[in-house]
């Protein structure tokens, strides 16, 4: 029987946890998602799972992005230097450094915080419907949940700057070519491919899997100082309100709607830059 953690349903069998994200109407990365993810990690880390697969119940979005309406509704705060990563960045880092091997099964779009969540996973398998993007700069902010910290490690400096500074959609073929996706699989086979891969790792000795992750992460050095710098930069950018105009234009142009973000994302990005 699946267990619910906020907008996520969890089923565990033979060391493999399958998490289905089901957060209508559009799978936003919001407070409910982060709270549910924390609860999910508490259960997984206390249990016997060795591999976790994240998938989506939404036909269009793996995860949409952060809740722009909530960001706009938040009271403007005076800038204070950050000393720790924000809660989303810290929670994604907890998943990244967990002994669990994490895999994303992506058959749809993941932008903003959704793309940042995927970047914290160990593996990402997509279909030809997969679309990734970091549109935050067009909104007057920056990827603030690990995107500016992780993408250079994953894609290299110049490619990370490209996708972040242009705010453009990266389609599946390019995402696989530059390493944002680990494999591009036909839609009819994505489920079987992902689960076969996950079961193979889940059958490995748990202590060996955890040790490999720990040593590989140590070889890349700690990401925490970069996450703090990212959180600090986000706070500085939002303290003066310059993000509010682009974000309002984003919503007015159809952003954060299913129709807008599946059919008119280029026009929405252009609208944010018109001011």
C-alpha cells in the first residue's frame, strides 16, 4: 500500500523505492513539496531502501518550477548576508548526499526549481518529451535551489552559463548531448529502462553503494559554501524588488499555467524581458 508524503506517493519493494509526484494542478515546487520531501527522506533514510526513483503523475510536467505567485506575495526583506543554504537547497543537498541512489524518470518539462531538483539526483533518464530550463534570470533572480551551484559541475562552466543566462528551454536531445540527461529513451521503454537500472543497483551491497557515493562526492569537494553563496545572492537580488516587474509580466503572459508553459514558453520569456 503506497504511503503519502504531502504531494508524493511512496511504494517500497526489495530495496527499491518508487516515488510518484502528484501535486495538482501543475506540480509546482512549493512549500508543500519541500515539506513532503523532508518527510519522505526521513522515512527512506530510516528504512531499507537503497535506490529511489522519482516519477510524475502529471502528463506535462515532471515538476513545473517554484511558485512565482508565492514569491511575489512574500514581504520584501532587507538584505542580510546568508550563513546557511535556504531550505530548498539544503533539502536537495540532503538527497544528493544521502546513501540512497536517486534517479529521475522525466517524461515532460522540468524548469526552475524542478530542474534544480533533478540536478541533485544521481541519474536522470528522459524521453523525447523532456524539456529542461532555468528561466530565473529573466525574472530578475537566479536559480536559488542549487542550480548555479550544481550545473557547472554537471555541464561545465560555459554550458551552465549558457542555459542559465539565456533562460532558454533545453530540449531532450541537447540535454542528453551536454550531460543534463544521462540517457534518452523512447517513451514506451522509459519505465522498463529506469526500473531495470534501479533494480540492478538495489541488488548491490548497500554498504558498498553508500561508500561509493561518499568517496565520489568527497572527490568533488563540498558544495555547501557554494550553496550559501547562491542563497546569499538570491537574497540580495530580491531585497530591492527588481524581480517583481519581470515576475508579474511572467504571470500576465501566461506563466505558471499549463497552456502557457506547454505551448508558449518562448513568448513568456520574451515578455519578461520587455521591461
